């Protein structure tokens, strides 16, 4: 089932359910999922052949590319979301307990698929983070 989403784009009906699931998550569970995700992103970068520098400080993961562009990943605890800032815009993710993944609040796309796309755009080459 699909439905119209804010700007008139068609998106899966799942995002609104994710918002409820994510917002009902306890603080400790949110922190645990967020921390595990940051570690998984770091590991994915290390396992890729991509030339991406990264640093984590105060729950903010910064990815820096050779062209000096950055992707910033951080927690928004008040709304239980993971936020990504990239050259192409800002993206908000809710945790989907059923799949154990973070999904875009706007589109339902999985976090690592979106990070792969964003990193590829910023690096100017295909990058797959998994």
C-alpha cells in the first residue's frame, strides 16, 4: 500500500508506523541502538575501499571525504531519531524494531542504502556501505 507523502511524492505507508515505534522507544534502548549503528557505520567504512576519514565525538559521527565535504550523523534523542546532514540535505531516520534497521522518516529507505548513495554523491565514485 502506498499513500501520498507531504510534498505529493509517493512513499511507502510504513514511515508513520516507524515514527510511533521509534518515539515509544525507551531512552536506554534508543542510545543502545544509536551507538550500535555508529559502530556499524565505522566498520562499514573500514571494510570498504572508500577514502573516507571518520571521527566520533559526543555522539556525532563525522565522515570527511578527500574533497573536504562532510556527512554528519547524530542522535536527536528528544524525538528518538538519527539525523544525517549531507551536501544534498538533511535526513531523519526512525528505528524499525521489526527489521532492526533505521528507516527514513520521509521515504522509508534504509539508512545504509541512503548513506551509500550520499557517500557516492559526495565522493564522486560508487561507494557501498553495508
